[in-house]
């Protein structure tokens, strides 16, 4: 019998990343990437993956898939920002394994944190590391979030999913009200969520509001300091609320293509002021360390690690 591999799959709004890991060391041996918009399910992009697995005379031990959408059942995930369905039944048939689990995509970063092999850069090196809950926030195609905390009942760390990015964004100033009105008009929605601002589409809408025109996403912050500063302000506010909601003294971990590609966001005074703006908990917020993901493959590795946990659970 040939070797076995774990398959970790990260299905985001923009890309599908598939990694194969050694079942003994969890070393990533091969990674594939596909555009999400080109597919409606995972069966087609997994064809070249399975061809490669057969080529190296291997079989799939277990698989974990993280997808950008709420897990409404244990069998199917409908993506929030793409016409795409992830089906456990289809994955079992395609990968020829019964050991398949589905999770929200941001939980993959939580599992990567648990493995202690994730690559995050500390943005606040002067702050002491602390034990405690950790919240992960990512701005990209959408706005993701999850929590890593300790279960006293089971004496183990757990990863908790969240759709907090879709909570309402509420106005605190005339400018906020103007922006909310503009976004509602442009999107046709009757409310504005944090994701409507802290995402690729949100960046474009902010730029259009401030500058009156549209540019390519990679040029938005370069061409509009107002957009950069307002985005940083809202991100600081969302991160602060998330940290307080979960008492995440273990740190706030940032990810997602926008934040990884634009670390200058965290240098803005608007971000720093928003994050510690609290009448009662300034001291607590000032202690919380901040981190930024540096390795795009971390989510797929987290999926492989989660697959290994599934195997241990079933043994």
C-alpha cells in the first residue's frame, strides 16, 4: 500500500487553495490554487489533485474543507460571496475517503494557531505575550472572523466560528451617516455591515465616495489617503469590538489579502485611536498584542491540521 496524505482545502471568495500534507509530520508536500469564480463545486478543481495523488501512489487519509460561508448543516456550505456549494457527499466520492469535515474558512486560521506552526508577525512587539482567548479577523473578498479559546469543560483549546463581519455598522458622526447612505444607495441594501466597508468591494465604494471615481483595487489606497484613513478607522473599531466581545487578551490576529498587502493600514493614527477608544477598558485594550499573517498558505495548512484532529477523534 502507498503512502497516505491529509488534504486541506481553503475555499475563499477569490481562490481555492488545496494542500497535501504528510500524515506523520504535517509537512506540506504540494499546493494547488484555482480561481473560485471558475467553478460551482469542488469536484472539477479536485480532478488534477486526485491525478497527482494517484501519480505519487498515495491515498487520502482525511480531508478538512474551510469555506467562506456559514455552516448551516454538517453536510453543505453555501459560499457567501460566490455561487458555490461545498458538499461533504461529493467530497467523499471525489477523494475516496469517508473522513471529511466542513468548517467555516476562518476556522482554518484558528486551527493553524493551535498547531503553533502559523506565521504571524507581531505588530506590537513591546507588548508581553499573554495567555487567553485570541480573535482572528480577515479583510479580503469578505470580512471573516473566528475565536480561539480554552474549554475548561474539556481541558482543550477550541475554535469557534463567527459571522461577526456581517453585523451592522452604525453611524457615530455626520461623515459616517453620509457614507452609510451612499453605500445603501449603491448596494440596494437597507443596512450596512462592517463587511460592506472592510472588504474589496467596500474599498471601491469608499474610494468612489471620497474621490468620485473608480480605480483598480491595488491603486485605491495609493490614490486616496481619505479612503485609507477611513478604512483604518473602521478596522480599528471592528477589531476593538471583537476583542471586547471575546475578552481576547491573547491577541488580535489579522489576515486576508487586503491587510496582508497593505500593512500601512496599521500605521495610521486612525486605526490606533479607534482600537483603544473606550470609556471603561482603555487599560485592557492597551495590553492586547496585535499580529499580522505573513504566509498565504496558513489556511490550507490549518485545514490539514484539522484533518489530523479528525483522524485522532475517530481512532
